C-alpha cells in the first residue's frame, strides 16, 4: 500500500498547489487552466478510492463540459482589465466572513462528520457501475430527484436571465 | 517488501504494450497523410504526390523533414507559456485514449501458459473513459486559439469550443445506445456481445442499430473537426482557424493530434458497431486483421467524405447538432430501452 500512499501524496499536493494558483493568479485564463489541473487530480483521487466510474464522470462532466463553457466566457473577457481588478476594501469583511464559514464547515465535516467510518473497497475490488446505479435509484432516489430539480431551477433561471437581458 | 515475480512481469508487459501503442500511433500519420493526399488527388482527377519515391510514398517523410527545419515562430504578443503548451494539451489526451482500446481477444501463450491481452487496461467504464479523455483535446484548440493573440485564431477556438460541446452530447448518446444494446460499459464486453455472425453486430440491431451508427458517424466527424464540420479551420473566412499562428513542429503536433483523433473515432466505430475483431464469416483470418481492416475502411470513408462534401455554414452546423441529432437520440434511447425490455 506504500505505492498508493505515495500516489495520494503526489495527487493531493498537486491539487492543493494548483487550486492555490486558481485563486491567486491574476490572468483568468491561467486560473481556468489551473482549475482543470485541480479537477484532474481530484479524478485521480477517486481512482485511488477504487471508483473508476466517479473518476471518469468527474473528467467527463467537469473537465470536458463545465470548464469548456467556463473558458468560453473567460476568453471573451478583456484579460488586461480583469487582471487589474481588485477586491474593494469595503467588500473585504464580507469575503473574510464567507471564508471563515467555509473553513469552519470543512473542519466540522472532517472531525465531526464521521469520515473515518467510511471504508474503502478492498484492493482489487472496484466499485461497479451497476452498484452505483442501483443505489442511486433505490436508497438515494429522493436526494437524486431533488438534485435534478435543483439543476432544472438553475437552467430555467439562466434562461429567464437571458430573456431579461434581451428585453 | 518486494512485489513477486508475477507483478513485475505484469508491469513490464504493460510498459512494453504502452511503448508499442505509442510508436504505432506516432507513426500512423505518415501513411495516413500520404493516403489522404492520394485520395484527394484521385477524387480530383490528378495523380496526387508522385515525385518522392514510387507513387510519392516518401512524400510524408519529406514533409516531416520540412516541418522540422521550419522556423518556429511565436507571435510577439502571444501568451508564451500557453502557446507552447497548447499543442501538447491537444496531443496527449488523443494518445491517452488508446490505453483503453482493445484490438483483439486475448490469447494464451503456449508453453508458459500465460494469457496475453491486446489492450493496456480493460476498465469496466472503458467507453466513458475514451469519451471523457477524447473530449479533453478541445483544450488544445481553445487555449491555442486564445494564446495566439489573433482574432482569426480566437474565433476558430471559440467556434470549435461550441461545436465540440454540442456534438459531444450526440456522440455520448450514441455511446449510451451501444451500452444499452450490449449491456456493458467495458469495450471488451461490448465486442464480446457482438460475437457470432454479421447480424450479431450492433449496427444490425434492427431497427435502431443503423440509426445509432449514422448518429455516431456524424457526431464523430464533427468531434474531430473534419469536413464537412471543420468550421474551426474554415480557410475561407478564418484563414486557418485556431492554428493560424502556429508553425514548424508545434503545427505538426496539432496535425498529429487530429490524425490520432480520426483513428480513435474509426476504432471506436469498429468496436461499438462493427463487431470489433469478430469477422462476419469464419474464414481463419486472425481477429486483429479484421479489426485493422474495419478501422481502415472507416478511415478511408472519412477521407472520401472530406473531398466529396462541401463545408456546412456555422448556424447549419448548430441546427444539425441540437435540433436534429439530439432529439433523434432521445427518441432512440426510449426505443432501444423498450426493445431491451420486451424483446
């Protein structure tokens, strides 16, 4: 298991460093590039959890689709102007507040959320797609449907905003 | 703690396979460019390349030498890092895809009784892996187009971004169709489910098989940016599109990625619809030759199409994607599902 441990360290370190680049770099296109790297590392972590399906879906949806649209928008921004913009001082307390809440949330999940109870599949036993599908449509059918409604709301919202802009 | 001899052997065999696949893929464009120019020539009633070697067979080598010795130009106000990186970004995913592509059924080597498989890895989600990895090639195009700091390149990059996003949906739908017909996400199992004679192939899964195949071909051609869907490099209105500023080896990396993507779509079509390495009749030809033959037929088809059809207009392209292919796919998913349940 030593090899898995070393691989985990590599992926995790690259993920953290590239996500730091995402938030600190000035050029939005470079930020998007580093976001791709981060998401790929997360996919690699899924592979280490022996779930190739989740890893591939991560690459497929986030890297293959979401970020392409993201870049699409970013490319149309005036990069020079965007990289000059800074947080206005009066907005900073709000930003720090949100940051603090997120940090507390993460810590709660890590230390109180019972993460240590989750067991990995045994080495060599991969999580089958059929298993995920069956669980999604039986045990987790309610959250699954809720998520689809949330996505629908977002879609309708985007369309409404686009109509507003035009009219 | 040292791994035992079997594990070491496994790793060595895997590395050798990766090496062989890489060498084949990197050399494949040499015969393919020659073939493409010959096809172009013969369709246009001229002989094509004739001067270098017999029937111009050494023409790609001459082209390669020329490309290596060309001056490598980086535009003055380009984003240097991304400009260098973009061709690599477009080539690497195209090569990665072949990790999951099986080319023949496994054979047992006599005397040592070890099984030799003809793929690097058989994921239980192989088909998804290929689509996901292949879809990443688009970053090379977008980033290259943006980093060149040129309006033509930028427009080409944006066009292909929108185009690939649209057609990836239809391509994935055709993969869903295959998964439903074959009942597996693993490419090896998909091919095994098509074993038998000609009518066990997915393309003959009547009545939906042929329609899925046509959707796959159209979406595939759009995904690899070939005529009639090569709007990102439309020389009439965009000079050369996203790689207009690229020269020398960087340019050839883009060309390499494009050819590799074409081979990918051809192999995918073979595996998903044309029965992979299963022959239509059993006449003693080794399976791998069936596979190569079918792939070659598809590649040849793509080339003939390129010099036969004119290019679509951009709005027509989007209409075909969203208003024709995707609704048909949705209906077909329903029909295929019903057929699976009730037949």
